[in-house]
C-alpha cells in the first residue's frame, strides 16, 4: 500500500480527514477511562477478599502509568500542525491497544482472564475509524494475539508471577481450538457488524450533511429573495403576532425588524384590517414611524404550513407614493397637451386684437386733445393691453418650449447681466438689494437665454415677495460631484422675505398657480420646464433667514 494513502497533503490548510483527528482524540479519552475503571474495579474487589488473578499493585500502577504516558505522547503528536499521517497513526494506535489488551490478558489469567472482552474495544474503534478494512485487520490481529496466548498457556509457559497458583484448563488441544474458534469468530463477527454500522452511519452523516447544506442554501436563498424584493413582506403567526419583517418593509414603514417582531399586526398596522374589509385590492394610507402618511397597496394570503396548528398570514405591500406622483405628472402632462393645442388659437384670437387696441389707444392719446380723466382711461387701456400681451407671451412660451442649445457659459457674467436687466426694469423696487457669491471662474453648461430667464424669474419673484420694504436676494453657485457620477452645477437663490408655507411649496411650480393679484402663475412653471429640459432639478426650501431658498441643479457633460 503506498505511503501517501495514509498521509494528507501538507500544503492543504484543512485536510479532508480532519474528522478522523477528532475521533482519535475520543479514542485517547476512552482508552484512559476504560482502562482506569476496569483495573480500578479489579483492585477494589481483590482488596475486599475476592479471588482474582491479577499482578501486584505496583505492576498495575506501572502499567497504567505507561498507558497514560503513551496516550499523552500520542496526543501531543496528533496536535502538531505539521502532522498529517492520520490513517497510519490510527492503525498504530489501534494495534497498540490490541497489544496492551493482550499483555493485560496474559498477566490476568490468560484464557480465564476477565479482561478478554477488552479485545472488542480496539476492534470496534477500528471499524468506526477505519471502516471495514481496519476492523477486519484489527480482528485478525487480536485473534492472532489471543491464539498466541492460548498456545503459550497450553504449553505451560505461565508468567513467573503465577507459576504456583495458575491452574490452566487448556490441557487438551481440542479445548484450545474451542477457545480459539469461538473467540476468533466473535472478533470477526463484531468487526463486520461494527463496520456495517459505521459505514451506514457514515453514509447517513454524509446524506445529513448534504441535506443540511441544501437546507442552508435554500434558507439563504429565501432570505436573500425576501430581503432584496422591493415589496414589503410581513408574516403573521396564528396568534396575530409579526413573525418576520423584510428589509423593504423596514424602508417603507420606517420601523426596524427587531422592534417589530412579536408585535400584534392589528395594533401596529390597524390600517390593513380596516382597508381589507372595503376592497379585494385594498389601498390605504399607512402611518410611518416618523408620523408621515403614505399610500400603500397591499394584499393578504393564507399560508397553510404542514403540522401547524392554526394558520399563518402573509402581507405584501408596496409604497404607492411614486405611482401617485407619476399619475399626477400624467394628469399634468395631459393638461399641458390640451393647453398646447389651445395656444395657437389663443395667439390668433387675442394677440392681434390686443395689438390693435393698444396701438389705437396710443395714437388717440398722442393725436387727440383729451382731458386728464380720459387720458387716464387711455393709459389704463394701454397698460392692461401690455399686461395681457405679456401673459399671452408667457402662455405661448410655456405651451411651446424651445429645445435648449447648451454651451459653456460664464456663470458670474450671466448673473451680472441678469442683475443689470432687473435694475433697468420700469417697475423695479430699489429697496431690493442684489448680492452675488459665485466663484469668478465658474462655468456652466446650459442655454444662456433660457438660464437667464430662470434667474430673472427667480430673482424677480423674490423681490416681489419681500414687498415694498425690500430686502436682500443672494445668488450663490458651486460645482459638486453627482452621486451617479459626473459633475453638476448647483445654483441657489435665497431671500430674507416671509418665505413659502409648506402647504404651498408643492404647488408653486404648477401652471396658473399664483398668490399675487396680478400674477399669471406661469413664471415658476416656465422655470421648472426649462430646468427639466436641461435634465436638472429645482426645489424650494426654507432659508436660515426664514426666507425662501430655491436650489437649481444642472448636470455637466
């Protein structure tokens, strides 16, 4: 047999026969325990006057000490990390046990020894550790040793310690053969049965390990699927307590899974039970941990688990906030489509007559001699015609937006030009102070005309919001790295006016929504439309000075 069959590869960190190493440690433990108990019991019985044929106490002590010493040395060698010859080491240990048992039997009565049954210890251990081949080899080895003891006893070669007291019954060769055959057959029978049980146990352990591994894989796959799915999943046990709470459920509700387990579903989320009675596909408003209410659609199913009393429930739900927002955007888009269809007709039906009325009023004012009261009425006609003209222009601009022609532009220069245009406006409020905090070398990727219109509307709205008392409008800008990669320009317009109430913040970008008496409600809608066409975003927040803060984000190429 090649030597490498007995030894593992020393380059492998965890050898395949690592379980054999653990079994050998159990062998050491059982060897010490069994030997100590049997010899200790025999010595105790002999001390109480029972007729037992065992050596003096000193010999027994020396024998036990030798066994302990051999076991300790073997354990030290086994724990050496460089030692990998576990199979060869197992054969040496088992054969050594057979020699120790044979020595013990020889000096405790031979064929009449009470310790003959100890031969089964190395045979059974060999069958478990080395399976059928090791068990049969050990049985043959023990049979050979026991036969040698019987032949020695039959020939009259007794140990010197017992020459005077030993009366051997093995006077006939037939008796010797009887002892040898019965004992040898029992050795091999035990070896075969032990090997069969050990092999079956090994197959069972392998099948159990494979089943456990498959179960762990399925459990991991199930957990991964449940955690990664975008829908919230809650399972409820028959008592109504939450049994599981996946990651999506945590994100939707704002609650952690650890704090939700074992809580009553009806108490924690009563919205489910209330909405379930009203519809087959219920939708309800779920209150999150932070107190906000979000629309969710959910469904409930019954889980019929085997060998379970009662039934489990499964709740799956999704956050509909995004869907509701998209629905609102669709409605807005439909509205804008209708507005776009009306734009040409509005321009044709109203713009030309307004121009005629305004022009006629101006001619009449210049050529006719009219009193001051009538002149005031003419001025009102001209002013209102101009206002309607501006409203129609804004309306047409909003309904038919132009595609931005992006290019690199100097942002500080664009802001300065916008300031100059605002200051030259006839209705400019001198109490509104303009301030710029933009790096001198900062460039932006946008359509210059459209971006100037965005700045014009935002700054003008801020000045109008501060009223006649005026205030300060500050324009800041910086370039940042975007989360999805690339860069972006962040433009901020802040004022120290009254600010925008939270109830109105979501409506100010809607078309025709205005809080001013003479406003058209299209300025901020045009601003958002321009920013959207640039692929950017705009939002409004409350500034630290209690005013409004508009934040415009434009992507860089």
